[in-house]
C-alpha cells in the first residue's frame, strides 16, 4: 500500500468514525464549507463539473451562471459524503418517511408480481439513502461496487452498504479480471428480486454509445442485457435532494424491443435509459455529481 493509499484510507476511516458524532447542523455546515473551499480553488474536478454542466444546460462555458451552478453542485456532492458518513448511525425510519417518491408503483407493481427489476440510476442525490428507503419498504436488493484503492477502503465501502441491508458484488475481481457479478445479478432477477445499478458512466470502455445531451457518450450495457436475458423490468430512477429531505423520481419500464438483434435491442434500451436520465438531470442539474469526464470527445483517445 502506497503512502497516498494509507492517507486516503485513514481519511475515510476518520470520516466514518467522527462525522456521525457531530450534531447534524454542525456537520452540514462543515461539509458545506469544504465544498466552498474546493469551489474557490477551481481545481480540475471543479472545472470538469462546470464543463459537464455546460452540456446539460446548453450554456457557454464562460457563462457566470455555470460557476454558481457548480458551487451548488459541489455543496450537493459534499452533502452526499456527509450523509454517507452519518448513515450507519441515522434513524432509517426517518429516511423512509422523509423520502418523496414520484411514481413508486413502477417499482412495487413489478416486485408484487414476482418479477425481477433492474433499477438503473445516475450519480445524483444520495443513492445510498434511496437504497435505504427501498430496503425500509421491505425490498433488499443487489448492487455492484467499483473496486477502490486501497483494498481496505473498498472493503469498508462494502461493509458500509451491507450494513444498510444491500448485497454488494465487486465489479472486478481482486487483482483484476472478471468478478462474475453478471451471473449473480441474473440469478437474483430470476428469483424476482431487485438489482440497482449506477448506469450513466461506463467503467469498462466496452459500453454502448448513446446520444446524451446532444453529444456522444458511452453507457454501461449491463442493465439492458440483464433485462433482456432474465425478463426483468428495466426501470430508470433519479435520486434527488428535496430541501433537507430526499427524493426519488421513478420512470416507467423500458420494454425490450420486439425486433432486432440482441445488440440492437441493448442499444435501443440504453438510449431510452439515457433519455430518462437527461430528463431527471436537466430538472435538477446541481444534484448530478459528475466530476469526471463522460462524453467521448472529452476522453483521452487511448
């Protein structure tokens, strides 16, 4: 483990140990202040966020509005981290009661029929809180986690989410290679259970190209593939912040096209998923926590 890895692991350990002990108003002010410091320093992540928000809003990158929108975005992003560190100690009934869900029947009707469901989400709001809401409503689910460095940090994140009631599968095996998560996800769906997957950013470089806010991007094929292979419903959902509370916007099921090859069906379904994400993100762009490159013309050609 490198020195940087040790520092990162220690910082997260301190966060999980101490932030939950702070009064919530104090923790909120602290993380808001950290967000403002990062915003004023205008580093690479902040500039990337501004660039991404320019695409979402259709505004010129020099527009002062984007600067303020990025500040709101960073505050939203750091609120997410503050809540992550506090979630294990929070009253989960409060989260269930304070989560405002639009069209939740698109989830519960599927599960009540004994059918599996793939809930595809972007990196918005607090998806751990949204997961806590779903678990609190009586439906645990399976998800995947990117393998972080150091390994101890990845294990801590897995333990955190499992402590909330999720089943967490690694995206890749330890040391690299395939972790065979797809087979387990398919099994859960055939059992009539729920799977929740972040879906607007491809981490494999083998995803599906889609039009996203007027430019080409690559999104993961997994959600559509799982729906096609298992007969599960593919349902987009957008976690949001609603004042001091939480929100979740649920869209109707994306059906499997009646015609076409499997590749064509995956492409069509993933494009419809992208359109749903566009709608949700455009309505609340400050809650979209995308501080990385996403669009193909922003990526390194390698």
